[in-house]
C-alpha cells in the first residue's frame, strides 16, 4: 500500500550556481554557517561518544516526571559521503528539532568521509554504530522503547540508512529491528544517470548531474576519466553482461507514474564501456545501491517514508524505491514537494532559513510523530 502526499508550488528556486564552483560553495557555506550558528540548547542534553568505535552524537531531551521509555531515531547526515558532519550546525539544528519535537533520543552518526575513506567504510561505520545502539542493554541505558526505533537520513545519508536497514533486516541474530525508515531525497542507484529527473534537472543548483556522478566515483575511489561515459550510461550499456540482471529493477518506464516520466526517453546504449564496471564493481553492489536489492529483501523492510523534491536529480531514485517497496508489500508514504530542491531540509537557520526547508522538515517530523 502506498500513500502520496502532494505539495503544490509556493515559491521559486533561486538562480543556478555555476557548476564549476559548486563544491567550493558548499564547503564554504558549511564552514561559515557552523561559525554563525554555534551549538546551543536550553533543554536537550548533547553528548559525543563512541558506539563500537564509531563517533556518534546523542541528543537526549530532558527527563519528564513520569518515567517512560522513549522513541528514538538513528540519523545519518548527507553530503555525498564527502561533506558535512553530525557535529555541524545544519545537522545539530535538525537533530535537536527532531529530538525536542518527538521527545525522542536521536543518535546522529559521524561516519568517516571521502576522500580519506571510501566505500564500504561509510556503510560499515553506520552499520556498526547502529547495531551497537540496537543492543537491548544500550537501548535500556538510554531508556529507549525497542519497539519504537526508526532509521533515517538525507541524500547520501538516506542511501546509508536504506542500505543498513536492508542489511539488518536480513540478520538472524538481531533482536531489535526498526519500526520505520524515513528517507529524505535519498540517492539509491548509480545504474541510470538518465532517469527523467536526471534529465530534467541536469544543471540545477546544489546537485547537478555531473556532480552526482563525481560523488559516486569518489565514493568508490574510481577514475574521473569514466565520468563522461557514465553520464550517458555507457557503464550499464546492453553489452555489459554484469548489468543485465539489474536492468528491470530500475526500469523507470514501468516504475514511475506518467506525470513524472513526462516525454523523456530511456538512454540505453547498445555498446558501452564494460571496463567501468570491471574496475568499479561496487557500482552494482546493493550495499551502495539499495534500489538494486531483490524483492525478497525489500519485503523485509519496515513501514517507509520517502520525501522527494521536484527540483532534484534524485527525485526518481526515491520514487522508484517507493514503487518497488510497495510491490514487495511494504506500506509506503511518498511525500512529494513540487517546488523544493535537493538538500532544502537543512536550510532552516539564519541566514538560509527557507520556506522549502521549514515545510519539508515539518512534514517529515509530523509523519514521524504520527507513526513512530
């Protein structure tokens, strides 16, 4: 069963940033806003600690008179596996807001980043920290109700959240499983860089297509020389035998509603470059690309929320995952914002407090409050 929440246009996006300056702009913004918005909370207790050797930041609202077990969210920040931090002002603000709005324990994972570390280190960091937190004695230490724990993340963090949720759902020795997963404009596959949303938003701000391709290459410690070929799907062309079994799992002509397909056409080269997948086999690894998981794995996933934005190359990753989960029998809510852009949810603090950020954040927290 799938539920679609549709948000109509209320504002216009600002003019596009120059593609060549884009990563420098993001790094500058993150560093500057961390200085402008120092960590502060009148109520919540914030503690940095280690979960099985992985750095985490735990947000704990003040105890109430009536002692009861709390809800909890494991949160994984975005940033292309290379940018941002659980300790930065953007994610401090978001996690504090979640903690105080839900009266919940929030665990924000500080996984290691590109360029010093590459896949599967990020996945393994998040998995290790999450499994540690889900141990009964650790949940008890934080007064968390083991039946009311969610995993969530945005962008690359949504990728890691989905991948770890899949992994944990298959492990027989795990005693506590997630009640929910909530994925915010997640990146879920490097198979097809010509979905309608990739074509439509090829040069839009924050995350142009070519930058997303480079994020993937960096994640896998691959060769930038492959970037142009990957943009035109030469890495998954018809002559690449390793890709054939995955093709129907990302067939957007079937998985996307017509209003999202519009008049765009699939890009499936007959001849491509098989050496790309040979040199970067992780392109087809489900731990990196959760959308490529088999139906049997998807069937094991918990109730799911997926937030998508129209102005985002990753829109269709989320929509296709929602459809595949629904077909596997999972209850899914798709929360789609027609006028919002990739990354907008963290823009809720001065000097970048945008309507798009506030509306997406509030809608996300409302769903968590009603379902967790």
